[in-house]
C-alpha cells in the first residue's frame, strides 16, 4: 500500500519533476565547461571515425585496384591492336582490289563489272548510294542487364529486319558500321548483340543502300512492318525508318573461306561405292563449299543484290 500511495502522490520521477519545475519557472540548468568540452571532443572523435570508415569502404582493396588497373590497361592495348589490324585489313583489301582490277584489265568490261559486282555482294568493298536508315532503340523502361527483357531490341529482331530488307531489294546492309555479308551471323551473347563477334550497343542503326521508296513499301506491307509496329506499340521500343539521299557503308574486307573433307576410311561400308565416291570426292566438296552465295542472315534467303550501288572501291 505504501508503494501505491507513493506512486499516486508522485507519479513523476524526481528528475523529471525537477526539469518540469525549471521549465515552468524559466530557470536554465547549469552545464559545466568540462562536461561541454568532453561532449565536443567525443562528437569530433566519432565524426572522424565515421568518415574514415566510409572512405575505407568506398576505396577498393590494394589487390583489387591493382587487378583493375591491369585489366583496364589490357583492354586499351587490345583495342589499339584491333584498330591497327582493322587498318591493315582495309589497306590489304584495297591492294587486292587494285590487283584484281589490273589483272582483269580495261579491255574486258563485262568480266570486270562481274568481278566488282561480286565484291559488292560479298561485302568486301565499301559502297554508297541512296537508301534507308532503320533505327531501333531499347524502351526507356528496359532493364539493361536483363537479356530476356522484351523491352530491349533482341538479335532476332535485327535478323528479321535484315532478312526483310534483303527481300525488299536491298543491295548492301550494315548495322552500326558492321557490314552484313554472306557469312555474317547476328546473335546474342548475354546482354550483348553480336555481329560477326563484334558487340553492338543500343541504339541499333541499320543502314541500307537500295531503292528507298520500293523498300519502304515492301517493309510496310510485309511481316517486317507488323514486327516494327508491335515493337513500338507493345514494348515501347523506338522505331524510326527514314529515306536518305546518300548512305555510305564500309567494306568488310576479304572473307575467309572454309571447307570440309571426308577423311579416308571414315565412311560406313554401305556408302563406299563408285557413286558415293564420286559424290564425296574432296575436290567436289571443296568446289561446293567455295561456291558464291547471296548474303543471308538466319534462315531466309535474300534476293540477289543488284548493281545499283556505287562502288567506291572501283572509283565510281
């Protein structure tokens, strides 16, 4: 009962009651200089400690920083090496074109025109002329690190657009200055889109040399037009198709042709016959493997490019 009586009479702690009395009377508590100095020093020490800890967390470890420096240096060196090799490829391609032109000569006009047209179809030489530019860009809400995000431009989208352009009469195509040739592959690796193992970045600029009005009409009326409309309306992907008076595309240089041979004695006995030997002769396989083919991407076969593009490599 004594405790209950005391609680009923004095519900506040004496310290709280003293503070309330000082506030009511306007009296300020006294703070000794020593106490104030201790509080100031403690606050300064805590501030310095927190700042040092934050800087330590933000700065990478010495080994990690060293590895990063080595990696950055290696990337710069490799990029310089690739640029130098690309320059060598362009110079050698120009020399090969000059030698071919010299061997053909000026007297045989049809043969020279056929050689030049084949070089353009093989994407070996730079070309220029009127055409189209198709720009595809990821949607603003796309997740950069998610390769499966439908709001991003996929490799399949570029394949469909390129094949549709070939079918619409394109004479030469390049994506972000990467020329599309007979052996060009467009695929994805993680979150990157590769054209012949060269990673491309968003936005994607598909440049085409050819009859712009005819290609625009064909794209609008075909499956490519439906795809572009769905990409824009459903996923918010940026799509822009514009006609250009002049489009210049770089050359890809000489292509490396590869072929396969059947090793001796590797065929099953039922296939070893005079007819089988004739069809599997290494010389026949080699001729078939190096036969020219029109540019194609994915599974569709484009129309054979015409000779309307101006061949910069031949001086036209």
